[in-house]
C-alpha cells in the first residue's frame, strides 16, 4: 500500500497520456491514407473508474486486478471534424489540439511529481 | 504494447517518410510539366500519382503508414499547336503532359502541412520523454 496514492495516479495518467500520444501519431501519420478512420483512447476517467483496489495476493502468480492499459477505439462519425471524400476522418487540426492537451497534462504531471519528490527530499535533510 | 512514446516516434517517422516520398512525386511532376515525346505523335510524360495505405506493425502494435504504390494519371493529354516541334503530328499539334501546375502546388502545400504535423507530434513525444528523464535528474 502506497502512503501517497497521488504518485501512482500520476504515473498511471502518464501511461494513459503516452498511449494517447501514440494514437495521435498514428492518426496524423495516416492523415492522407484513404479510408483510414481516426481513433482515440477512451477518457481517463472511464479507465480509472474501471479499476478497483488491488487485492492482496500471497503469490505473484495469483489472479489479481491490475490497472488496465487504455486501448485505442474508433472515433464516432459525428465527433470527427472532417471526413474527406476518400473516407478518411482525420482532421490534422483536431489531432494537433489533442496533442497540445496531452503535452500540457504531461507537463503538469511531471512538475507535480517533481515537487513531491522535492518534499520527500526535504524531509530527509 | 511496447513503449507507446517510442511507438509514437516510429509512427511519426513512417509518416515523414511517406510525405517525403509524396514530395518526390510532386517534384517529378513539376519538373516534367513540359516534357513531350521524342518522335512525331509520341505520348508525353504522364502525371504520376501516389497512394498511401496503413499497415499494422506488430512490433509496435500500431498502424504505420506506407506508400501503397505510384501510379500514372489516366486523364487525357492536352494538345498545343506547334508545327516546328519534333513531336508534332502531321497537323502540327504536340501532346503536352497532363500535369496541372496549380494542382501540383496545392498538393505540395498539403504535403508540407502533413509533414509539419508529423514533425510536431514527434517533437512533442520527444519532449515528453525528456521531461520524464528530467525527473531523474534532480
């Protein structure tokens, strides 16, 4: 059991953000591929609500609940900003906005964990 | 799934490669916009087209982009009246390539934009990695 759950939450959120960044990269790389449907990962809140407290296990081989890693899913038709004639539903602007969001949240997470780290270090001095 | 951030950089690099191939095709078309045939009535240069497809990469568990193929545009050639030209037919008309310079320039702009977007995502993924590394530094 971790005394401060926050750091775990932050690393989990960073995992989620990196999956989202990979998905955005996939979308942008395929922004000129005919028929490619834009994809996005499920929101972090729905990922976190699916996870419960991990049960204690006497052996690492026993079944337990692990934090799920987000999986990319197809974006619904109405949510995409642009669908071209070739059936491609990637809007570069939309993807770049998402990428900006990811970068911002990641910067926030790392700076929070940095300040926590400073607090830990201050208690040791 | 392998490290998503390195996967992101690999995907972006596949996008950069695809877009630079596209730019190559555009420059080929532009350079040959006035290339006619050699003998009388010969077909001139025909415009090249490029198509992309997404390909699932097992190592990174993500869809990369790759060039599906480079084809030729089947649209009809334009003709110009130029009797002195070596490729002119008996009526004095020369077949000119079906390259529309404006269209190629628009394509070039789009290529540029896509390339920039890929580059942006790549820089951002790299910055994220660097920030993570900076956590270890102090």
